[in-house]
């Protein structure tokens, strides 16, 4: 009980400090009732204070995906460069309730329940709030329902069914609560989102805050998950053999088509409510325009809810705002993200680097599959690929920003160098962005690629450590809802609809129309979702819900070894620069187990509930296979 009291008091203190900061300039603030209780009457008698309380509930969103360690690095999108971060505890399948691997605060059990408690307080008090602005009251109540649903959905997709607590508990109550079933958890989230959509209908829209459309879009996501393979008892009973509480993670056998129809209809409501960013094209744009379109989306371009344009890409985003910035160093302009992930030759840290499995899944420009057994592909693997590849991945020879002053002498032409090059005298020049570089070699990529998506390409930001535009994190974007609609349509046999919308997504980036049918269409869709939503924290969940984790997430990390040898009679460039007229390049795929030897264990479909949480609540049932 003592620890629970500490958590509640910590929450109270945080809220009080937050409210004090926001209202410090009000002359009458010192005359209000002290905020020594999270449910202070003063809070709910004042519109701005009530709004400040809701902003504190938003703060649990954290950085979104702009953290030093990314969820991508425990999937087949990326690997984390630096050892000792407890990532391998998870990727090697050794995680257990007493020794959990790295977990972001955006889905940690205890952190999400702190957020849910805050939302519950607001939902409990706002209906009887005494301030007079009823439109604001209803908007804040709608936001509280949305945020509670969002945090429960975070718990559900990492843990399955969870205890559903719908009111703020007092200090002396019994906190022992059993887990609800998966089906009950989904129903609760959907009910919250329906309530949020109703309350937010017609209300003002502000980027970074919940809206009716955001509630509808999140509903489409959770219903898509509910219809997916991993949550069907008949499909996972063998995977979780011997687990007697299967209803905690899967629904009983029933009308699965009805689940797909519910997911389709929820997604279609979002698709019909707006028009997406450049999704009205009837043929592919040029490759260059396609790349720029995708960069624009990653930079928060196009438009978002709250903009005047009818086209919407960002439906719910994490943006910089003085209202609910959780920390002062929120990564403005994606700068922090650039420092975390950019090349060491720019004094960046190479944190989450793309792996070869991800690179290989980008199609050729004609829509064919990249194939190392194709001599043309193998000799020039970075030529004529899906334009989204060039917008998302830095590879050997790719152009980037001007080098910092202390590096420009090594690379005056601003090309990524992740290979090893013939110096013409029997020796080798180590690329400036390799781990053997003379520039911060400890921050070099182990995969010989770097992350580009979400990093501001402004050439004035050489080291990603200067001020720049705000780059929001896309919690939910319109194209995800379109992809949800496509997936449900495929499962219901509505292939024409699926092909049409997949083609629109591809036209926007310069890729050809989809003509596949049957299983080939499903595979095309899955790869399209992988590429379009790369590094946006979807792959972790998608590979699990499709039951393909063993053959995707559980494989040893593959990287690339790049060698350049002088052509006969050629003179090497000094300093080196990429040039196919002077050098012959060879590319060899190699496995990397320096930091982790990835494997798959079926327990990894869900994260374990920690031993501490189970000790605090003896009604909790552990997830399968732990």
C-alpha cells in the first residue's frame, strides 16, 4: 500500500507543479485553494485550470517515437548501435518478469496506469465542473475519453487484456483488480472512442490535440487488431499450448467476418471524412516528385487536422507546444532525432540504423521485387528503387548535407561513406561514416546504413544541433486509416477497393499500380504497409498480429559490406568520392551478432507483466509462456 500511496502523491505533486507553471502569471492564483489534491475543487471551477489538467494527461505521450532507442530496433526495421541498453534481453528471447528488456515509457504498465488515473479523474470531475464554458468542458471531456482509450490501447497491444479501471481510486481502497479479457478490453476502448467522437464533434481543432477524426481513426486501428490472426483463439491455441487463460489475449471462436466488417467500416468512416495528402492521383508522379512527397509527409508537410486545407495526413500528432511539452528539450525540428540517428561523420550518434532485411524489401521502380540473385540488382543495389527508400535510408554514396568544418576535408562532396575503398597503393580508405572512421568511430553504424526519415534535410543544419522547424511525430495519419481499410477489404474479398487505394498510395510516391489478386495481393499489401509506415512504430505490432514474427523479427540481423576497387588504369580520387567510372563496387550481405543474436520465442508475442506488479496485485494473471 505504501508504494501505491507514493505513486498517487507523485502524480498529485506533478499536476500541481504543472498547473502552477501554467498559471504563474495570474494575479489571483495565490488566492485560490492550494492544489494539494489532484481533484481540487479549484481546478474544476476554472476553465483554464481544467484545461491545464488535461494537458498534463497529454504529457504521458512523451516523445512519441523520437526517443534515443526506437521501437524499430526490436523489429526487422533497424538495430540499435550501442551495447548495454538491455535491448538484447528482449530480442534474444531471454526476457522474463524479473528481468525485462528495454521498454519505452509510452507503453510501460505503471506509466500508462498513472496516465489512465489522470484521465479517470478528469472524466469523473468534468461533468460536474462549475466553470461556465460548456463547449470547453465537453471538449476536455472528449479529450479525456480519447486519451484514456489511447493509453488502454497502448497497454492492450503490448500486453493483451488488462484490468479496466474506469474511476479514480482513493488512497485507502483495495487495488487488487483482475485482468479483463481481450474482448472486454477492446469493447471498453471502442466505447471510450465513440464517446470521445461524440463529444469532440464540431469542437475546435488544434494540431496535437484529440479530435473526432482522431477518435475514429484510433477505433479503426483497435478493431483491425481485434480481427487479426493473433487475437483468434483457434489460431493461437497451439502457439500458447497449455495456457489456461487464452481469453486474456484472444477472442473466442465466432463470426470473424463480422470483425473484419467492423474494422472496414470504422476505417471507411475516416477515409470518407477527409481527403488524404495527394491521394487523388490517377497515375504515378515522377520518381523525384515521389521522393519529395514522402519527405514532405515525414516533415509534417501537406496538412493536418486544424489546417484550412481539406487534405489531411496527420490526424493525431505529437508536436512542440508550451501547453504540454513533457520536457524542455523536446526535439524541435527532429533535431534530437537527427542527433540520435544521423551519421557519425556529422557528429551524430547512429542510434537506430536500418538493417538489410528492411532495405531489401523496398521494391524496384517497376514494382518488381529486389533480388540479390539478379546480377543487375546485386551490382547496383541502390539504383532504381522505390523513391521512399531514398527518403528513408542513407546508404553508401547517397548525397546528404554539407559536412561540418572539421570533416569537409575528408568528404568535400557530401556523400555518405559507409564502405571501404581502394587507395591505389595496396591499402584501404575507411569511409568517414564507418565504425573505423577517424571521426567518432564509436558512433558509427554497424549495418552500414543510416536512418534518414524524420531528419530535417535543411543543409544549414550540418550537425542537427541548431534550431529548425518543428517536425511532429505521427501517432496516427490518414494513410494508416487507408491501409486499415485496404487490409479489411482484402480479408472480405473486396479486392477492387483494395487495389484502388493501394495504387493511390503508390502513385503519390511514383510507384506503379497494383494488379495482384488473392494471396499475392495480401503480400503486396503487407509489404506496402511495411514500407509506407516504416519507422512509425507499426511493424512491431503488425508482424505479431499477422503471426509472421518468427520469420521476420526473429531472424539474425543482416548488414552490408561494401568494397570499392580501382578499375584497371584508373587513378583514385583524393579525397575519396563515390564514382562508378573509377571504382568497381561489390556488396556482400553479412550477419551481425556483435550486440545481439536475435531469435524468436512465442512468449515474445506479449511483454511480461513484471514481478513487482504481480506482487502488488495478486489477482493478475501472467501472459502466456512466461
